[in-house]
């Protein structure tokens, strides 16, 4: 009842917002989507998509009334995603972008449910009301592309390895979110000799880089200049890694990558112990959540990528209290975004909370299996 009530209310509110986007210039222009639209406009004009001054003029002429400027920071090979937006008026572009993100939100939930045997319960509603994903959808952010790529890989890695590898290009839209996952993926490919997956990833990356160079031959150089600029280097991002850097020394940027390196080493150990019985459906959840916790920089909407992991834990556990706890966490995040800006320290707790919840849910599921088999419980961690 709690899942159904909460999910229904949140989905209704999100649907109202998304339906209003095509008719309200302000709604289209005040979301993070405006950064991708501005980059597209610059690319169509054969101009620099990372030029803050030019992007500022486009955004504020489009109705972006927030102080400052939003510049697209995704890697250059993702510029082909933004390029088509530049051919349309902002509200039309916002409709196409929103529909694409909506597909990237709904398809993964359907695939994750199929991976778990399409149970007749309503656990998948937790995915449909997953607060970080809904925030990502309403803001027009690109983390949902990563979610789609990750889920397609989990679904197709056995039956269609080349397609699974090709889908990993979507994960490269925000590669910093999955460093430990990527380390295990490469180790698994080498151990199992799944070179078709590597080939699929290489082909799609090569095509996207070629398109990028065709659209903007100096895009990679311009991007490196942007990422070295003081505005990017000195920005605080509400995640554990950046909090760790700012607590020790703000100028030592390498500190925020240290947790990801440690997590990647742990992930390789985690894989190696299970290399002969490795299952991406069973073992990927913990990797995904650890990757998000250790990410060098991430916002709350980037936790959209956690949907397969959270749903996996929810499908495994039978404790209603844990499912209700997910609803409470989602509600807390939704309320927090109403009153608190997502760039503040208050959101540091969210990624560790999903990891802690999964560990508890996984332990309870293992205890249930052990009781059914009359064996001692063994933790999966």
C-alpha cells in the first residue's frame, strides 16, 4: 500500500510537470537541459560548445533566469547527442529530449523486471518512483542514458555480446560514475575472453569520436581547457569524494579520485573470488552501488544508475519493513529537493544510504535462504 500510494502520487506530479514543458518556455529553459540545448546551438553554428560567454548569451536569451551559466561537461564523444537539439526551437527540442529520457527511464525498469522473472508483485513501482531518476528526468540530465546502457548490458551480455558491448557507449556519457564497475568489466572480458563485448564497445566509441571530430574538429582540445578551468576545478560537488578533498585540501584535485581507486582495487578482489561463478545479475548490484559511493564527483540525480541494484535488493528480500524504508528514503529525497539546492552538502548521505540499505537487504535474503536450506547464513559481502 505504501509503495502504491507513494508511487502513484509522485508519478502523477512528474507527469503534470512533463506535460507542461512543451507549453512553458520558462520550464524548458530553467532546467539543466538548457546546457545541452546551448551546446547544440553552438555546434550547429560551427562555434565552441564550451565557450561560457556564448553559452551564457544563448541560455539567457532562451529564458534561463538563474545567475551564472550551465556548460555541458560530458565528454566530447557525447556531443552527437546534443548536436540535433540545435536545429529546433528550445521548447520543441525540450520535448524530444524529454521523450528520449523517458524511454531511458522506463525501458531499464522493464528489463530489470524481466531479468528477475517478471514477478507479479509491484516491486518495480519502486523504480518508477525512484526519486533520483525523477529528478534527473525533470531536470533534463543525462544520467538516464547511463542507466539505459548499463541495463542493456546486463540484459544482453550473454545472448547478444556485441550489442551489449555497443550499449556500453551510453555508460561513457558519464564514465566517472562506474569506475569500479568498469575495472571488473574489463577483468571479466579478459578472463572469459568475451571479446565481442569489447569489439562492440570499441566500434561505437570509434563511431562517436569520428562524429564528434566531424561536428567539431577541436572539441577534445576545448573540452580539456574547460575541465582545467578554475570554475570546474574549484566547484564543490555534494558527494563523499569531493567532500573528502575539500576537508583535506581543496587544491589537491587527485584526492577526489583516491576513493575510486581504492574501490576499484576492492572490486577486482570481489570479482576474482567469484570469477568461476560470476553472474552479472547477481553480483553487479553491489558493484554499482560501491561505484556510486566512490565516484569522484556525482549529484543526487546521478543515482538514477542505482535502480537495477535497488530493485535487485527489493526483489530478493521479503521484509516489508525494508521495502517501506525505501519508500521513506525516496520521500525524504523528494522533500529535500523542494527546500534544498542539489549542490549543497545535505545530499552527501544519499549514495551511502543506498549501499547500506542493499547490504541489509542482501543479508536478510541470505538468512532466509539459509533458513530454507537449514544451513548457516553466509553474507554475500
